[in-house]
DNA sequence: TGTACATCAGTGAACGCGCGTTCACTGATGTAC
DNA sequence: TGTACATCAGTGAACGCGCGTTCACTGATGTAC
C-alpha cells in the first residue's frame, strides 16, 4: 500500500524475486555512486533483469529509489515496538532513554549509510521523497522518543520544553548524519571520532542543551 | 591562483566581464535547481555567452561550479579581518564571542543558501570540491573561532576541551545548514523557527555542550 | 601616427555519445470446465 | 487428469532525445617598428 503510486505489485513469486533482485542491485550500487550516476542498464545487468521486465513493473527510473525506501520502511515497521517495549522505555531514566535512542541511531546510520546518503541526496530535489520520509517509521520513532523524553519534563531546564526537545532531536540527527554519512569520505578528513565516542558526545550535547543536570 | 587548475584566467577586461556574467548566471539559476539539472546551454543563454566562448575558458562544465566557489571565497578574503578586529574579539566574553559568530553564520547561510546548497550537494560526489572547501576562508574562520573560544578554557567544563570545541562547532554548523539550507523547502514543513530564535538556541546548545555555566 | 602581425575573445552550427524508454515478441503460470 | 485460454512475467534490439563538447570561423585588442 505505501509503495509507489504507479508501481504494479507483483502477482507471482517469480516476479517478487525479480523485484527483490532489482532493489538489492540498486542498494549495492549506491555504495559507490549517486542514484543519478547509476544507469538503469547497470542496475539491470547487476540484477540480471531485462529492460522490458523493469518497465513492466516501474513507470520510470525515478520510481525505483522510492520503492527501495518503502522496502526499508516496511522492514522497520516489521520489528514493531511492542507494548512491553514501550512500558520498559517508560521505566528508564532520561539518561538511559537518551543513551538507548542515540546508540541505535548511530548504529543504524552506520549500517545503512550508503542508502541513507542516496535518499538524503535524492530527497533534496524530489518532493515526493520528502513526504514519504515524513510518513516514515523513522519519523514516527522520533516523535515517540520526543514524547517519552517529555515525560521527564521536570528535569528539563528550558523555557519551552516542547520546542527544545524537537530542536534537540533535530540537532543530534543532523549532526550524526553529517558525521557518519557524509563526512567520512577519504577526502573529507575531518576529525576522527569512533562511533562509541560520537554516541557519548551526542548524548552529552542532547542532555546539556535541554538543561538536564545529573542527579546526585 | 586558487582558481581551477585548467581554467585560463582572462587577459582582457572584456573577457573578465564574460566570466563574471557566466558565474552570475549560474548563481541565479542555482536558486531553482541543482548544478546537474542545469544545462550548459541554459547557463550560456542566461549569460548571453556563446558555447565556444565558454570552452575557451573552461575545460568542462564541472569546472564552472568550483570557479564560482573561488569567487565567493575571494570575496570573503577581501573583507580581511584586521589586527584590530582580532584584538576586539579577544576582549569579548565567551558569550559575546559565541553570539557574534553564530549570528554571522546564520546570516551568511541565509543570504547565500542556494549557493551553499549547490556546493554541498556537488561536494558530496566531487572530491576536488571538498579539498577546495577545506582550504577555504570559511574553514579558516572556524579554526580562528575555535582558538578564540579555547582562550576561555577555564570556563569550559569538559574532559577534552580541544575536541569538545571542534565538535561543538561541527554541531552548530551542521544543524544550521540542515535547517536553513535544506529543511525549508515548501514540502519539508518541519518546525518553524525564526533566524533570531535559531541563533539563540544554537548559542545555548553550543555553550551548554561545552559545560559553560553563566557567570553570576 | 600608421601599418602588420600575433594573440585574445567570441560565434553558433554540428556532432556523437549515453541514457531512459518503447515495442513486438516468447515463455511460464494460473484457471475453468 | 487433461485441454484451452487468459493473464502474468520476461526478453533484448532499437529508438530518439538531450546534453556536453568540438571546430572552423570572424572580430577585437594589443604590440613592435
């Protein structure tokens, strides 16, 4: 249902595999180049799929990346957060909550960096990708995090806690993406920072900005 | 001298104007589209310059954006910081210093957002652009800022002040760019935030992360 | 001041390559009776 | 269980458009004597 508007869903197992091969091929090729730089023919060769077969499923090349995005989002939704998880999260301290979320964020960005880079670059010029992103599971998780953090409102020292939490999340997400996804090309050579350290520092920044002082 | 390697500098006033027209044309077209999306012919039509004239100056299309970058960087170097300015900056409080720098940053990003967006997108896939950026005046200003901040080392509460300052700058620059340059498309609709407010909050985040407590 | 020549600057029709896409076709799978 | 037909799925040669670039040329400016 959240798949591309003009994309016909496969009816047979055979074509479902072809689709999977296409998306896999694209994902692997994205490691080296932008979506724009990769030609259809190249994707098709990698996936061992013929041109006609592709255009039977997708209206244009541009429909392919959104489809990959959807698959990823579905995957995220698959590991649905249970009621139990939510209860558990609610019982955590603000520090614990932050540590867990930021830890996951860094880990995920690291694992899927190529894919995230491609989507981020593509979204900058394709509005439909942006709206897709806004309805994504990822965004939903951010909202969940925000409300969980706001349950510790008494420890937040900022004139407008709601706004502050939103900006704090924006801040760590932007920084994390810039660092992990974009600033680690061989040419960038900005300061080195292990993921462990990055996580710790982002946590520190998050809590400090919200004006949270350690409990003694 | 810092102009593109294979780019021939103009010898006559006439061609210097042509060059300027080309760069102006590109800069204005970047407001709506990516560099990749803009064709040479379009730039030439806008600048009222012929194809041959362009290729007499530039080896390829890709040499044009770096040239625009250089012009901008030269402009920055033009308004050189005098000894007096430095003295003055040194006499400011940490809060004053931060306010000034972040204020300028937000203002500049706002003014030149299209151009910055183009460069950021292009740099992601063209290494030569990255090295250019690293030797830029902008980077140099960041380093200057870092060392000025470190003169207030006694007010910084972080196990590794040097590293912390570097990351703090990275943090505010990344966030500012993400917000001003990328997150304000009509489709993005993330939370609204005036430049004034953004500046204030980034300042708060910067100082809080460094563990600076207000002087009483 | 004038003439000859070299260099700089500019012109735009034409080229050719690469890419996304089309199309006429064959083969595989599912369904009805 | 077998046959007929509809639909789904896959094939790859060929097309054509748009783009960056070339090239043979004309005109303007600077320099030497």
